[in-house]
């Protein structure tokens, strides 16, 4: 079971410090600390036993999601996405979240629906203002070129969580190298029906060494929904609150 990550980080940052400085008896301190530690351990546990990556190929492009968590969002790009081969492709990254595959045939045509991602590029997305973050069910990526020379997909996905929004942690890597067709659709999901992660506030794609130096990417989709606190998270909050109230009452009696 996934634990509400924000709750655990709040407890880690403030409540354990409180335990060390309070006048509770040692047994109570140990019991409360153990409960908090258990929550933190559960929060960090991976639920990726059933995660798989599939690939589909073709010559006519694909229909992409228009309601995913990245729809219309601008990512922060680091690295080379300059257009090459006189194709006047996108260099801003808007094509990756516009809900369209783009022009399938690229010979002799400008193609603003494609971005050329080179070796070493990273793209980071903030998912929004939901305090609990988001549950991620699947990540889909689409590529397409005039031939099979620049459509293979290689990247690593990192997640940042609600409690630590500036820290990105490796989640999984994609290495799909089809040898037929000119377009590729890659999807990563949990085939047991679980989610890839929960309480996610940021997603980063790292493209290390890509096929032939740069690949024509068409779309990046993050499929999921806003996360909500779970019962175990609320229990931890309640435990912390009860301990703080008790300590304040004892402090007031001593005053």
C-alpha cells in the first residue's frame, strides 16, 4: 500500500525532532518513533513488481492522449534540441505535450510537431499544485522519423514526491529498439493493476545516449490522477497531533 508521502516527510522533518526533545517517558517515545519510521519505510517502498514496458510500431503514427497530466504543460529542457536536416522542428518542447503525434512523413517538410532530442538531454515537468501530488498509472512516449534510423527510445524516468519536491529519484528506464516501421509507441505501466508511483509532483526524463545522436520525439504522456491521503497517512498525522497536544498540556502544567 502506498503511504501519503507528504505526511511522512512532515513527520520526519518535525515530529522525530520533537520526540527527542520532549519529556515523554522512553517507552512512549520509542513506540511513537517506531510508528513514524514504519510509515516512512512504507512510503519509500517500491510497488513496481509488475512494471512492464511494451512497444508498438507502424508507419502511420499513433493517436496520443489529450487529457494526460502533462497536457499543455511546458517542461524545462536542458541540452541540445536544435533542429537538424532542414526540418524546422520544435525547439521549445511544446510538441511533446500538445496531444498530437504530428506529421507522419517528414521528407521535405517542416515539422513543428516533432522535437529532435539529442544525447544528454533532460526534460523536467512540474505536475501542478495538488498538495498530495499525483498517482502515476502509465508513462507513454512516441517517436517517428522518415525511416527506422531515429525512432528507437532510450531514457530514464525520475519522480519527485510531495514531501521532497526538488529531489528526483530514479523510477525506471526504457530501452526499446524495434527494427521495423518508422514510428514507435512505448508504454510503461504495472500489469498487475497497480500504479507506478503515488504522491508524485514532478517527472524528469533523462535521455543519455540515443539512437544515432538524436531521435524524433512526438509526445510524452503521463497518465494518472490527483492523489488523496490514505488511511495510514491520516493515522500517522493523528499520532503526531496527539503527541504534540499531550506535550503542550504537560508544558502548560509546569508553567
